[in-house]
């Protein structure tokens, strides 16, 4: 996974690019009717039940827009919220609050939706040894906050990007000319480049799993689009030789059954690509 320093840089890039996109040469709506010296106060109001996420990101956004803004946090990331709850108050320059408003809401609405869905998966898997993972099926440009939201919701992060882990999927294997060749060439590549990256290999059948195990040296086998019966066979076949991960259309209806097959992880792109934003609003306080 990427370092904390890299992650912090990603967050800064997201904020600066979003403000550039949204504000441009200036927030003329606010500049036109709000005096520059005006002070105000607003509250983040919850309008839907779920897991709140993005509070710490909101603090970063407000600080980026105007470091003099004061934020009073009432509810922290990862806590369950219900309709009518107030998550925080922000006080200071009215122009600055309005400039940050949309970005704060966009971020928190999406992060909270992802955290809420992830939490549903995590609760389903309670009592098993299986953890839920996200994927790279994220929104371009904001991957860092989406993966952060997964962690807040009780899930775990898969690789962050193409550079922090090797993952040999079906197309890699087919383009390379087979499972064995793909693994061996990858191992040689890492040796030549003096890189220490974990290798995950996707398997489409029990025979491919046997071939992967025969080559050896992999960190995890991705058991892709297997039914429950074959997943159990795959887990027994792999044993403790490496980690196991199930993927392929797994949802809230099927996740528990795959976990009961004994896999270490279940990965679901739906955590980040199939969610509806949580309803939140930022309202002025008299």
C-alpha cells in the first residue's frame, strides 16, 4: 500500500483541483452580495440515516479555503447518524464558508454513502474470519477519499493503484501466454528491478489454482467468479500456502455465503461504484 505521506499528497491534490474546478477566478455569487468582512456560522445537517464519513476531510477543505475558520465537531467519522443530527458547526468568514460549501458536501455525501455500504458488508461478515476489500473501480481523481471511506466503514483497502502491488488478471495471463509464464516473468521482473511487491494472481478454474500453487511465490490467489461449491474446494486446495480472495459480482445477498467458504477476503467494486450519495446539507445558523 502507499505510504501515509503519499496518501496525504493525494488528499491535497483532490482539494486543490476541486477548488480550481469549482471556484476558478472567484465565487462571484458570494462576492456580489456578501461583504468581505461578514462573519457567519453554518451547521452540517444529516437528512438520512447511515455512517458519517468525511468529517476530517471537511476540516482539511475548510483549512485550505480559509485557515481562520473555526470548526466544532459534534460527531466523528465512523459514527452512526440519524435524520436531524448535526455533525459540526463551522464559523468565520461567510464568503469562505460559501466557497467551501459544495466541495464539503460533495465529499461528505459520497464518503458517507461508501462508508454506510461498506459497514453493511462488514456487519454481514461478523463471526467469520473474512474481511471485505475495495477495488480500483473508483471515481477518477478521488480514489483516496473513496478508499478512506471504505476504511471508515469497517472495510480494508486493496492495492491503491497499479504501482503498489502486482495483480495478474485474466488479460495479463492471456496476453502473456499462460499462468506459469506470467508468474515467472513477473518474479524475474521484480528481481531485475529490485522491487518488493506482493503478487496476486487471478484464477478462473481449479486447474489454474493448481498451476499457480505449482509455480509458487504468490501472496494471494483471487478466486474469480467461482460458485460456492468450487470456492470451498479452492480454499481447501490452497490451504495455508497463500491468502485467498473471492470476487466477481459478490453482493450483500451472497457475501456471507462466500465468507463461510473460508476465504480470507471478499472484494467488491460495488463499495465504490454503485452507491447513492447520503443526503446532507450545510445550513446557515442565525
